């Protein structure tokens, strides 16, 4: 089977948890050409359950992330099935034994990819949706002198308590499947994946989205049930349950300051981000409300709050479903890049 991505061999990687992923793999895809000065670089991390090709809606000729102008690197998050994950790691750290990985762990290895593989010292922009935004904030605080700009959209620098509770519901639905067997399932926990999808469905899009029946009028589904089955269950059924739980742990434990650099001082971590920042929460996002972003921006020295004016909830930020939202985000990225 041919693949459209490359693998960076990270070797044995000791995680914040104290565990080690041996022969650790970071999958990534690049677009465009690195210029002679190695300063036309954009880093664009993936989101919860997403793989690099599900980021590609924001990459294209004439767009902000234009491969004719920029060298764009999309690193795949650990746990997403392409980089080291429960589903592709050999025993004994396979399946339910795969260790907990933080956003900090992810960005450490992404930094190695950027510097060791490509010899890059300066980054033009780091951007990302949802958990990609979480990683974007980490880039800004962990390597503050490295990038000119960051643009986290529909995401946060720290998982809120409310967001944490939502994810507990997602995990509980998945684990309730009779074949779950504490993560040692021999067949796909299909009922759990379908249940998880329906929990997600009430959160991914806003009340306004459902009130306007955009699932029917714009996306073209034949009924609400058709939308729940075809869109939501269809989104999660192809994915590995342990992979999803690994990424959920990363999400729940997302915290910009939970590392040796900032030692839990959240405001200090935000204050350390030197890059010019466009923080773009979705106006109707139920996971990452504008109020959370207001706190972030208030503590960042060079940040502007730009809510995405959309009733598409969290999915205003991706993956490229609503053309108006894509245009808004793309225009703001062009503005930030000075294009």
C-alpha cells in the first residue's frame, strides 16, 4: 500500500509520564519547497482523531498556506494511528498498555523533526484547529524565539474543567461496549464507537446549527438520524478505540504550563509567548468558548482575539466543511502572514 507521508525516526523517547516509547515514529507530510534561507516554514499540527490529509483543506494555491510560497509541515499527533499509537506499537506497549502522551511530548518531537531533519531555526507560522491549537500554543511557549506568528483556532492552551467533563462522557460511552475488555478487545467495539459518536454529535455543532437544520439544508443529509449515522458514526467507526482514548487523555491533560519550564504557572506560560498571535475561537464553539480565549489573550503580550463569526460550533474550525468559515480563517491567516 502506497503512503503519502514520511516517517521521522525519533528513537527511544522518554515521555513526561516516565514511560518510554521505543523506536518512536513521527509521521508527517510536507507541501512546497524549503527556501535557501529556510525561513518560509509553516507548522500545522493535526487534531483529535484527525490525520494529516484531514488538514489539507487549508492548504492550496492562492490560500494562506500556499505551497508555492511556503514549506508546510503537517506532523501527525501521537495516537492518531500514523505516528506511534496503541494500534501500531508492538508488544508490550501496544493497545491498552500504550503510555500517556502529553501535548508537550508531541511538540518536543515535532521540534526535533523541524530542527534535526530540516535544519530549520525560524518558523513563519504555527497554526492548528482544536487539539492542533493546543499544540500551537505549546510551540509558542516552549520555543518563544523560534516563530514569528501563531494562530490557534477553535482550541485552547489548557483543557477547561467543563471540557474535561465532556470527554469523560465520550470515554464512558466507548468503554461501555461489551467487547471492550479493558482495551484488550479482539473485535472492534462497534457499539461503543457508535455511542461515542452520538455523544460527540451534541457538542461538535452548536444549538444554532441544529435549529437552522444545516445538517439537512446545507450538508444534504435526509434526516437528523441520517446525519447522526452517516456523518457522526461514519467519522469514528473507522478509527481504533485505544487510539481515540490515547488522544482523549492528551486532550484532557492539555496544559501549556504543565512542564519543567513553567512548573504549573499558566499565566507565566502564556506571557512567555512572544510571537504575534491571532487567537480565533469559534463564536458558538461548545468545547472552547470565547471566554476561555479572552483569558488567554489577556495574558499574552502580542495577541489579538478574533472570534470566528459562525453558527457551526466547533466545526467552524474544520475540517473544511463550511466555505464561509474556511474563507474567514484563511483571510485572517493571510493577514497575519502579511500576504
